[in-house]
């Protein structure tokens, strides 16, 4: 496969991600049979994942809604200080909400978002990250569905950026440290 010159290792190929997203979609069809769901996408990183996840759900009715938050701090580390820049368009009270996230890293940003959504009293609140950095979480977050595990390295692709670049890469790769050290 042709790799972008700024990445040095592919952790998950396009096909591997596709197969995993298909399993997640099938799990939603199974677990929410007879109900409907709202996929909440936390912009911008999760946009690619949620678009594919929605299409992997074959029978359960799906609505999609979006939220934008900003977290402050250095560009390769999360600070957990977040600000809602764009809120959901529709109420989620009494609804089955699935929060599609690109990656669970420290969990600081996400715990804030989940608390905020839980306060709106959805019928159910499911957190679904596609990728998880093993063992680096600073807060406990229940993950109900398996996520693809990666080592504690800065990764890009499949929605994940460095300085807003590389989101379009169809695979998940480790960014070459020379890119952010210069
Ligand atoms: P957390 O609050 O540390 O769990 O991470 C918050 C957000 O930081 C994630 O949703 C990603 O958008 C971003 N992020 C965390 N780790 C990486 C990475 O390795 N590459 C690119 N973005 C990341
Ligand atoms: Mg980012």
C-alpha cells in the first residue's frame, strides 16, 4: 500500500477498519432491534467514522446529529478543558444516543461530553470509540463495544488530524515525529 510520506507505520489498514465498523453496525442492529438510535458525532475527528458507522447499520432507524467542542492545550495532548462550540440540533431526552468518537485517549474531553449528554436524560447513552489508546485514560469511561487498541503514540488518519491535516488518510498510522518536532 502507498503510505503518505509523513507517516511511518500503518496500525490499521482501510480493510481492517472497514471490517471492524461492519461489526459495530451489526452489533447496533442486534442490540437496538425494534428501537431507533441517534448517532451523535463529536466534530471533527469522528465525522469519517460516524458516516461509515451509519451505513453499517442496516435495519435500525438512524438519526444523525453533531456537536463541536474545542479543547485547549498543546496540539498533540488533550487538556480536558472544553467548550461547546456547536450544540446538538435536536433534543435527546428519552432517545437512544450513541456517541461515535474517533479515539479514546485521556478521556478528559469525552467524560465532559458524556456528562453533559447524560444530564439531558436520554433513554440510553452508549459511548462508541473506534480506537482506544490502551492504559492511558485519566478517567474511567465505560466502553460498551470493542474498540481497536493502539499503543500510546500520536496517530493520524481516518478522521484524526495533526494541525488539521491527514484526516483524509483511509488508514490509521503513526505520524512521523519529525513532522511535529520541526
Ligand atoms: P482525550 O480527551 O485525550 O480522550 O482526546 C480528545 C481528542 O483528542 C480525541 O477525540 C481526538 O480528536 C484527539 N486525539 C487524541 N489522541 C490523538 C491522536 O493520537 N491523534 C490525533 N488526535 C488525537
Ligand atoms: Mg484533533
